[in-house]
C-alpha cells in the first residue's frame, strides 16, 4: 500500500508540474515536472507516516 501511495503522489504532482510548465515551454515543463516529482515523494512519505505507520 505504501508503494502505491508513493507512486500515485509522484505521478499526480509530476503531471501537474508538467501541465503548469508546458504553458511556457518544453524545458520548463520538464524542470517543473521534476520539481513536482520531488514534492510528490515528500507528500507520499508524509501520508505514509501519518496514516499507515
């Protein structure tokens, strides 16, 4: 369950980052997507600590 939550949060935040960055350009979309992935890891770990441990 922990891996599913982590994968889901990374996917959602990465997609949102890509969507936001795509309005400016391809490279910006890539960089914002990467930052969104990092935020997704943080959020996924926090959810796992708060609700599954």
